């Protein structure tokens, strides 16, 4: 890397004979405004176009890195039966699956990690859209159930970043059953009195939207993210009407009361940390020994039967 | 006039011939009773052999047969004192979802169903069984009502899926479905769901996350319609028959995958040839499965229902 690659546009670089050392992905074209962006600038901007603010799709691992403090732990996810239907269209599903697994170095379309966000504990599940469109089959459903159990075990909030075309057709009705399965996962977190925050990223549609993704305590979306149940083409064919401007985009959903907020990627970490801090405020009044035990919602005041404890001052906030 | 499906053509021809001969006889012509009997036996045999080996795509067509008994027919035949309840208390009443109070075998229950309608007027009124958010919100409201009063829930599912429309999206179709699934899973009362025709994706599971799930012999239950699947994976809806095969959407497939609890046999030639018999068989099966659930308390029901769904897909390969 030298000053030329920092300054020169790709075509000019060839004049300097720098071509051989320069990988061809140093410059990225913004899919929205078509301006060229230097890779280091793009990374610095968290893959948001510095020219037009377009939030580009990013991978699950990147998402974890952008969200969690350094030193987070990825957890291994349970293995589910692969290709339970022996599904075959023009290609075998098993081949598509294996190809995605080796290309992306992950077992299925979700990564789960635990760590801290600006010092506050959290469990984060992130979808990888490049893995078969982030579609939800048994592996993805199990990943979310596992993330929920981990959150309960660690007494930490669950944050899910979605990016999915919906159910994974190649798993037939098994993929459909991931809708109730993931709804159960959200119940586990809520019953433990823990916050469940959904961050809807581009795109989130179908059975993913219509299950765990719409049951958050807080719904956040990235700017411009496509979020909906039915696909735009299906709707157009059904109602034979032109779709309104900005239909199914994050801002449209915010206007229709489906989201709490639309948050820029650069402000996501701080927003999540603040929300967790506010939602878990009562936790500070809970004696440390009780922290991991209670399944009931945590109360700021001691229960009446613990009258003797009422006089004690609340425990100091956790470090 | 009976509506014949394409693959039923040979049967239709035989039945046409029988009809013609009978008219000749009625008109005082020669007595052809023997010939009619022979043809009738032949038609029965043909019907039996055809329906014994329906392909998944043919089953999809049978499941969508316009004469097939719909949710309202089941309610009319199985539920006494049926008292329909309407509305989501927020925006509208969606007639694609029908529901209300009534008695099943003398016991007070809450009934829910997706209703397709049987003629042009009723099909339009019920939006061909495709519910909008209001329908799922009504379902949720009624499920919660049943929970409060300890009423077992029976649902009859028959829908191509949730309605894909601009307004439906604007009013939170996805959220409405998610909440309805949640309500099903949370209900502290026995819940038996029956897939009577088409179990179309999210629009179906919204009313079917139950303790026991029944499916009629020729019903289908799938994450996407064969046409939709074909147009995505084969890039051509004309491959629907192949997609139906690959999706494993028949009652037999779902039973084998352990996603449904029982398959209710249909009368020869499908439920539409003898609706009363089909409905009676469903009633008997519901009664049988409901009985042991009645002894369980709400917490146990809920815990077991969760465990049932969490187990799905963890094992079992076709």
C-alpha cells in the first residue's frame, strides 16, 4: 500500500504500473449513488457510503465486530440435520448448502456471540445474507433458540440483527415450523425479564419478519432497509397497483408505527448501549446474589416478604 | 354440476356416460340398469385407483377443490350454539378469519378458521381465505379470550396464505402473524388445529401452533405454494408439479416428518365427494385427541406445546 493507492483512481493506477500489487477490490462502487469509494474510507465509514449515506449490506462477522467490544466470544451452534427433505431443484440443496458453508466458513446463516457493548453485557445474533439469502431453516431456528438460552443463562439482553429473504424453501414445512420455534425463543428471553432488541437490516422479509423479528421489546432498523412480509413483486401482481414511493423501507415502517426508530450504523452501538442501560436500570437495585436466579421480572423494590432487606441501601451499580 | 379436476377426466367421462344412460332409461327407453351398474363399478374402481396414488401436485389441486368443505362447513356440522364474534377492536373485521364461541360434543369451546367462501359473493367477502392483519389480530384476541375463560380452542385452517397487499403491509401484516403465533403458543388451554385444505405458510401457522395438529388425507401444508417455489427456484411457475414433489407438502410427508400428529382419511375420491362423511371423521379425530388434553392444566399444556415445537426438525429425515 502506498500513497498512490490512497489517492489515485483505478484507471490512473495502471499508468503508475501499480496494478500488480493492487487487488481489484480497493475501490467500491456505491450501489445507490454509483460513486467510487476507497476501501479504507468505506471500512472507516462502517460500509456506509460517505457520499450518499447508503447503508451497504455487511456480513454477520462484520456485524458482530461493529457491535460488540473487542474480545467477544462466538459460540458454537448445535448441528441440525442437513437437508432433511433431500430437496432438489435444478441443483441439490445439499450442494448449495455445502458451497455456502465453504465460501463463508460458517455452518448456517446466523452467528451468535456474547460479549459487551460499551461495557454492557449482551448476546448478539447476526444474520449472514450471503448465506442462501439469510433464509431460515432448522439451523437458523436452532441458532436463535440457542442465543435465547444463552441470554437467559448469562442474564444478558438478546440483540438480533436480521437480514433474510424469509423461510428456507428447501426445508419445506420444517422451515415453516421455525416461525413458532423462534417465537418460543423470544418468550424465553422475555420471561427472564431481559430486553430483546431487534435490529432490522436490509433486507428482512417473509417468515423471519412474521415471527421473532416483529416481537422485539424495541424495534430498530437501519436507514433504507427493506422490511416486509410479502415480496414487492407478489404484491404488485396481486393488487395490480403501483407500489408507493419508499414502500417497505425502514422510514415507511417507522411512519406506520412498526418501528421504534431508524438508526444510522455509526450510531448503532451507542444506541444499543444506551437502551440496555435504560431498560436494565432496575437491575442495579437487585442484590448481586440474586442476579442470575430470578425468572420473574426484576423489581426495583424488594418483595414484601423480604421486609428485613428493605432497609438496606440498594447495591451499587455493577462495574 | 360437479367440478372435475384435469386428472379426473377419465372418471368424468364415465360418470357422464352413466348419466346419459340413466336419462335414456328415465325417458322410457330400454332398461340398461345392468350396463349402468357395470359402468358405476368401473368408475368406482377408477376413482379408487386414481386417488390411491395422487401425486403431491394432484393433492394440491384436490386441497384447493372449490367443492371441498371449508371451515364454515366444519363449524356448521360440528359446533352447536355457534356464536360468531367479530373484529380486531382496532381497525376492522376481517371475514377471512371466522371465529366464535360454541359447543363441541356438548363442551363450550372457541372456534377459529380461515374461510375461503363457496361462491363469487362469499369468496370476495372472505377475500378467498387470505387474511389481512385484522384477521390475525382477531384470532389473537379470541385465543386470549379462550385462555381467560378456560375454553379449549379448535381451529380449521384452509388458506393460500396471508394476503399480500399494500395496506396489509402498512398495517403490519408480519407483526400481526407473529403475535397470532405467539398467542397460540401461550394459550393456557387445550388447542387442536386441523389443516382441512390448504395450509399456506405463515397465514396457516398463525392459527396452527397447537397442542395437536391434524391434517386431512389430501390436504397440503407448505412453507410456500408450489407455484411460488417453482417461480423462484426453477424460474418458471410451470414447474409447480416438480416443486410440489420436492416440498414434501402432503399429509403423509408431514406425518413422517413428525410435524403433524394424525392424518384423517378422506372418503373415496376426496372430501368434496362426501363432505358430511369427511367432516364427521374429523370430528371423531378431534374428540379423540382433545380428550386427554382436557385433564392438563394451563402451565403443563404450554410447556408441552413449547417442547413439541422445539423438537420439530431436530431429528427425523425423510
